[in-house]
C-alpha cells in the first residue's frame, strides 16, 4: 500500500516539474527575485551612504585659521574663503545642494583657542558647520570635518588616548561575528520563505483539484484516503523545500551586499552537525506548514478562497519570525520548544548562533512531526467527508 | 443468473442551505434525494435507471461508487459492502460520470498508466489493455496530447478508457452519452453492449428513452427518490412504448406532468 503513496508522489512531482510556469514561479523566481532585490537594496544603501572617492567637495569657510588650512590640505575639496556678508547666500547654496558645507570660525580662532582656559568657566570658541543631510556628500564631509576638528581639539590638551595602540581591540571572533549575523536575520527570513513556498503550491494542489473536479477521479480508485493525503503532503513538502532552498540561496548570495560585507562572516564555521540539525528543523517545519495549509485548502472551494484564507497565517509567521530578529540568542526552557512555529524560530536562532541544544532541537522536530501527523489524520477525515470534498 | 448487485433500502438526504432553499423554491430544510431504494442487477445485464432530472439517479450511483455514504441501507457489489468495504467496492467497479474530471496537464497516455498503477495492474497487462481500448476509441491519435487540448468527445473517450483500466466486473455509468456527438455516442453505446456480452454488469442512469430501449435488459424508474417501477424492459413497457409508459407512471406518482 505504501506503493500507492509513491505513485501519488511521482504524479504530483511530474505535475510540478512538468509545468515550466509553476516551476519558474514557485522555485526559480523566489531565489532570483530575492537575490536581485536584496542586491539592489544593498547597492542602493551603499550608494546612499558612500560617496565617490574622486569627488571634490565644495566648502566655504569664514575666517579660515592657519591651523585649519594645514589640516584641510589633505582633503579633496575646493575651499572658498568668504566674508561674513556672504554667509546667508552660502547657507542657501548648501540648502539647495549646490555646495556641500559652510564652516564658520570666529575671528582670530587660533589665538582664541590658545588663550582659552578650560577652567575659566567661560564659553569656548565656537565653530559652526552648516550641512544638508539629504545630500550624501554633505553628510560625508561634515562627518569628516567633525572628526578632524575633534582630533585637533584633543591634540591641544591631550590627557589620555583610547585604543591608540593599533591592536585589534574587538575580541569577537570571526565565528562569533558569523553567528550573530546569521542568527539575527536568517531564522525570520527562512520561516517566511518556507511558508511562502508552501503557500504557493498547497492551495493549487488541494483546493485546485477540488475546484477542477479532478480529486473525485482519485477518490473513486481503491487508494486509501490516508495514502492520498500522505502522497500529496510529501510531494508538496518536497516542492516547498525546493522553493525555500531557492529563496535561501538567493538570500545567502545577496547577504554580503545587504550587510555591507561584514568582515569575517562566513557560513564555513558551521559544522555538518549544525547543517543536519538545521535540515531536520526545516523539514519538520515545512511538513507542518504544508499540513496546515492543506487543511485550510481542503475547506476552501476554490484556489482563490484558499489563498485568501491562508494569508492571515502569513502575518502570524512573520510576527513569530520577528521574535528571533537580532536577539543573537535562543530561549532556554523546554516549554518554549513546545510552541509550534516559535520553536522552529528559536531552534534556528540556536543553530545559527552556535548555541543549539540537542534536546531542544529534538523537542522541536518531534512537536512538528506529531502535529503534522495529527493534521494528516484531520485531512484524511476531511477527504472522507462528502460535505467537504463535494460541496460546491 | 446470480445477482451481482444487490441494493437494499438505500436512503440519502441532504441539508439545504438558505441559498439552496431559495433555488429549489422550498421551505424544507432537508431534501430526501433517495428513499428506501432497492433493486438487483444480474451478472451480464445492463440495468437502466430512468428518471427525470433531480429524481435521485446520480445520488444513487454516487452511493454505489462510494463517493458519498448512504444515511441508511446498504448495497453489495460482487459481495462487497458500500457501507463497510468502500475500498474493496472501488476495486471492483468502474465508475464514469461527467462530475469526474481528468487533470488537464497530463496526456491520456500518462493518465492511463497512472490509474493502472493505482489499481496495481501489471505493466504487461496494462500495455495490452491500453493498446486494445486506445485502438477501439481512436485514442492513439491524441494519446500524447495534453487533456487541456482535447475536445469534449476525446475527453469522454479518455475518461471511459481510464474508468475501465482494471477491467472491472461492474460498470456504473452516469449519463454515458451526455454531451457527446452522435458518432462518439454510438461508439460508447456499442461498447456497453460489447461489455455486456463479456459478462460485465452495467448500471446506467439516463433520461434518454431510446438509449434504455436499445441497451437495457432491465429498468428501474426513479421519481422523487423512489423506485416507482422495476422490471424487464418488456414488463415496464407493458405493450406500450417506454416513453408512454414512463409518463403514465410519472402521472400516477406525481399527479400531473
């Protein structure tokens, strides 16, 4: 009788892999779209935050002191020394993005600084920098200028230095960096991709067959309803996994662009045992998703109705996925791993942060498999119900 | 001849939704589709269920095919109970109705092999049967074409071939010639007669008098879910045409036409 399950799986997969449009939309497109989207977003963000190195900044300076002239010589900028009467016009130029920066020094800045006593309680000489945050070049040069002036100020009364030894003071290892980066983002993204993959195919396979009347043709064969359900769920899980894998590959390829290529972050730190645990969690999660969506689809009369009914679940999955975002640490306590979906997120966080606990992973997989089996029984009952299967 | 189909006291009712009540123009919340229906069919005979639309013919056949369950009563099909052994019943029957559709993505050739596999048919036997039935219905010409691209007649021929993949002893056809062109209808009708000659027991539901007169050995007339007359074709006709007798019985049962 197991043979019937295999026959149904083969037919479902033949249906899927034979349909180029379905294959493209459910497996290839998610990965490609994610890669293109995230890469584009990464490039766009990078473009917003970084300026062209050959760019020459336009800076107007009032009362330019000699000390500053010496420092500013290293900057790739055109300095224009202006008088006090031009200040308002130059402010407008910065506001209109025609110039990048306006620097106002008080008259005799160097002398004022030299004469200033920090213990006097008097107000220190003021330097004003006028810039425009909506222009990347303006933001970049004001930051550079602030750092330069801070350094100059420190050099005037240097009492102590911080991290001036040139060593690597960040004690996080590359493995820690990888763990934090992957555990911060991937669990939520994976859950969304896996659910989306299931959502793309399960309504078509269950509600679609009801809608088209082809499920009845299967129901008059000697195949047991439980075999039909099992065959469909396993086939759907295989396709959903492919869809999830495509999305994950797309994410991994585009992640360096998104995160600005975090130094040292690499998937190579994960051991085969980590990958096996991850595969077990993903597989059991997909089975659960497919089973739940199949039940909802069996209630629906049309594919559209099924998709509409499943949509709110997507929000729940996203919300649960967010709980694992940027925590970098999984929950401890077995009770957390008894909660479906949440247990998968926490297990993934644990695996990606190298802190996975085997008992928690086992509880997660067991809970998911038990619930999938229960859903399978429910679905079998539904396939036996003429009211559900033939109610149009 | 031994009866291979024995239907005993079948009952089936459906709850009506408010929308259905409106459509049916009734205030009744439950509709009794089949009432205490009993009949037998012998091996090697064609039994015709004749009745107007909504009489309960299709509901009866769907119960016999185990697609839906009777509220009470049972039927034994070659000894298998529809109430208790639905999978065994499905292995013994071939069921064809316009309600059953073929997956449009696949070809007749693929679907034939798929349903053979579900029935556990040996590949050698499958190939021999496929060759025979595909030749008979001219399916070879479109065996490799997706169902989506087939005409209604081609689809009906394919459905017929698929319903018989396991060479069942009992064949249940709901409106077998409905929607077919005259040529395909003739091919199907002649094939039913051929199947009878091979010892198959066939139940057909129809409201076409000429089809019943042409192929049926015995007839059951269903009106409003009740078997109002059952017997051989000659017994039912009682010297009149089947059409005249049907309307006599209908008038006696319902009152007016």
